[in-house]
C-alpha cells in the first residue's frame, strides 16, 4: 500500500470515527477553538501523581474568604475586595458548587480581572460564548443526562442575566454563569467521559476548560493548585508535614504543595554550553516564595553578566536594574541552614520579582523571602529556580523534597547522527 493510500485510509477512518462519535450524542460538541496542548508540559505530571484534594469547609466565613481571596489575587481595587468574594460565595451557594474552586478559576484563567480575554473566552473565568452559546437560551442551560442507553434532556434555569459577550465581561454575570456551568459539568462528567475520547484527568473542572473532550490534565492541575493555595490562606489546609534532611525540617518553597517540577538538575542550557544547577518549579508571577527551613539569609542580590555575577544589594537597588542587564539568575536570595547532624545546607531562590528579606536576617521555615518573577529569563514563563548546596555537592531538590515537589523528567532528546 502506497503512502498516499495509507494516508487516505487514515483520513477516512478519522472521519468515520468523528461522525460516529458525533452521532452518539444529541448535541454539538462543546469545545474551545484554537486552544493547543503543550505536549512537553502535558507529560510533567500525571493524574496518579497527585494526592486527594482537600475538602472545603461546610460553612464559609465571608470575611475570612475575602481575605484569602485577596491574598491569592494580590492587589485589587478597593471596590473589588469585598464584591468579588461576595459574588463568588453567592453564586457557589446558588448552584451548589465549591466556592474555592470557582475562586481558583477566576485567578488562574482571568487573573482576577473582569476584562480578561483568552482561550476563546472573556471575563473573570474566560467563559466562551462560542462554546456554550447553543446551550443557553430562553433563560436556561439545556443539557443531557444519560439513563441507560438513552440521553434525556435536562435544563437549569438561568433567569438573572442574558448570556451575551457584554454580560460575560462583567464580574457578577460571569460568576453566575460559571457557577451554573460548573454545576452541570459536575452532573455530566461521568456520562461525558464515557461518550467522548478523554485524556486521563481527575476532576470535572477539566471539562470547564476543554469541553466534552479533555485533551490534557495540566490545566486542572494548576487550577487545583490555586484552590489549595486559597484553602491554605483561608486556614483549613496547612502546609505539608516537613521532610527531615540530616535532622533539619524542610518545608515547601511555594504554597499549595505539591508543586510540579518543570526542569531538572543537569538539564542542558544554552544548546549544551552549560547544565542546569537546580530545579525549576512551575509558579505564577508574584506568588510568595518561602524559606524551606530555619536559617540565616546569607545573600540578597542579583546575578549580573561578566565579573559581577553575584552582586549583593537590597531589593530597592535591585529593582532599579533594567531587565536586559541581568545574568541568568536574575534577582535571588540564599539562606544558610545548619542541620543538627552537622555541615550545612544552602538554599537559593532565583528569578525573583521582589526580595523581601535582607542579608543577615534570621528566617523560619515558611517565612516569605520574595515573590516569583522571571528576572534573568529570556523566553521562559515565570517559575522558581531552586538550588540546594551541601558542603561537597549540589543536591537535587526534587529528590530531597520528594512529595512536595512532583513530576516526571522528560526523556532525553533524540540525537540525529549523520
């Protein structure tokens, strides 16, 4: 069989499969257009790598929730600090969904901004008018549930707002529809999982992102990480129990652990000219970076090119350096720890946006020492670069903090020989 014949056969098979799949449900498939999978990121963590997600409190205190939400979002204009948490709690109660999940969506997708755009959607939760427009009409969301071999129509009354692009760009209507749609996905998830081809995933929030066919679980990983952070700030979830290294209690460098490693010690950099001296941990710009253990800050400063690779300076002076003048490490902080077993452990936190400690300062495990940034980077998204130095070697933080840091090292690149 020729290559063209095989290609035609594959195309026909794909066509028949798609038709059969489309004919198996009585609705047009829900999906976001032009949303692509990052294949490399999709393999970093798998559904089985994660522990069970924490249970939210039954009764949520409004003031505590508002404080936690502001801590997650960062700066918000005064008018939003109280109204957005109130909208979230009100609509979560209205449609019986988890308010911490709904709030996490507003942060991960819309960065708590009502005019956010992206992923074929708009507003706080990037709701897609194109994805859901066929399903919301005459003041209701129309969907199907499976009973035996049949799909039976259901509807959820949505009388408060019209489902329009303008309304989705407003905070209260966006949260109203997002909570309603989450509640429908919660009901439909098992039926839809059986009717469409799915990438392995663990939570119905994946369908909020992808629609009927989940193509990757990494979006839900990040949303659920934000949910864990919010529960931690609310006060019902604690940081994971410390890991003991040489008698020294070590904690997570970022909130909402476990967190995913995106690059490992020894990975190639600059086309093989150097190797990675630490691990990169997926993070969001501006989130707090924590000292992993008790110790004394022994460096606060910047990595600059040339002979001034490690220049001590406080945060104010470091903020004045133009972004294009940094070396690979950018702004960073190192903390010296003294294990009871002897020797030392030095932890360094690089690419910081801000540094919130000074040299010589005593810190405790969990104290904030800076915020996540991308200083010193050229093309990468914000992340935390973490290094562990022992007296005679570099330690692999993904091994030392195994469980707090999770993920899979990608296979080595294929070498092409001539």
